[in-house]
């Protein structure tokens, strides 16, 4: 019989089992009855932050034991947890919000459990990416989840350029302190795409902003601070009518020929018009300017 047979899906936790349990991304009532049962009956809950999960447990009157399991201790904790499971314990893996291992800690433990032949059972629930996608109004039949972009700028920009021609809806997780700069990088790499910014989902100050990246940037730039984790969805590359280089060149020549025109502003306008990269248009404008200087 396969390790994950339908018989394993009852409500009573099995010994020697790892449960991957989805928890709320904000509203504490956004959790399934099955998840509450499992969390209340397992031998141990491996939590990204025991204080954070402790609040959820107190709210739902769950008494199970907690142990911390996060990116800074997963190397030392994984063998210990695997040993516990192999000795017959049932363990629930949870992150601070949403589904564990999806841009959250837990992959190392899950991978090790699979390699050891341990029974792994998902307890599904909330995921910020899917929650945002469901109300975005963007195509949902095909999408690509990117999660948190690379931290180093050079690697991040390379990543964005690689996704520039992607036709599927793009889903990013971005911290509030980086969201403005990241959207500017997106616009430069992919053009002024339509996007949906979801902030503080399911919480008191839940907010959804829709519009082109330039409009989202303009809206947020006037705020003194931006709070709450952000999920950003961006429309995929569309099959637009191919714009020839001659058309772009002609428009640049005309625009730059006007008195007081600035290369940065001209590049921004043309990039938005054709859904092209601002950096690409800017580089072409600089070449034109250099050619004109030689004449």
C-alpha cells in the first residue's frame, strides 16, 4: 500500500508521521477544522516562530508542545525531528503564515522525511499567492509563482530580465520596505505592466491596489510608510503587435527634437506606450544622442 493512501486522511494523527499544516495569513479564523484537530493531537509542533504560533494556539485553545524550526536552526533540528518521527512521534510543521515550504521554512525537513520514507501528509489551507491570484482579475489558468525575488540586486535584475517574456501571470512576495524600489526595477525590466498589489490580506487594513506599475508607484510614493507583507501580481507579456526598431527610432528622434525634452522622460513615455523596457529605450536614446553629436 502507498505511504500516503486514502486511509491516512482520517482525523486521528498517525504515529511516525509528518503533517505539513497551512495556517492563517492574518485572520486567525482562516484555518480548517482538520488543521485544528491535527494541531491539537500531534506530539509536537515544529514552528517557524513559537511566539507567533503560540498566539494562534491560545486563540484556538490548542495545548500541544512547540519547538522552534526556522532557517537558522534547521540544519541541527532536522535530524532530531526525523529521529523523533522514526521513533513513532507525530509532528506538525507550520510556518508563521500560509503553507510551509512555499517561500517559508520546512523544505529541508520535508526533503529528509521523503528520503527516509516517512509518511508525509498535507493539511491544506491558506496560501498568500493563491489568495491574491483569486481576486486579482488577472489570468488564473496559467501562472508562475516566483515568491521572494533574489536579495542581491545584480542577481535580482537578471532574474527579472529572464521573466520579461513570460506570458503567464507573475506572482511575487515582497517586503514593504522594498516594494517601491522593486516595482521600479520591474517597470525598467518589463515595461509598465498592469499589476495588482495585495497588502495586509485578511487583516483589518487589507488593501488591493490595481493599475499599471507607474500608477502603483505613484500611489505608494506619497505615503510616509508602507506596512504589511505584500503580494504583487504582474500581468504576463502580451502578444502585442511587434513594434519595429525603425518606429521606435522615429519616435525618439521626434521626441528628443523638441525643446526641453529629457531623455529619461522621453524613454519612460515611449516604454509605457509600447510596453517595453525603459532601460532598453533609454539606451537607444543615448545612442541617438551620440550619433547626433558626431554629425
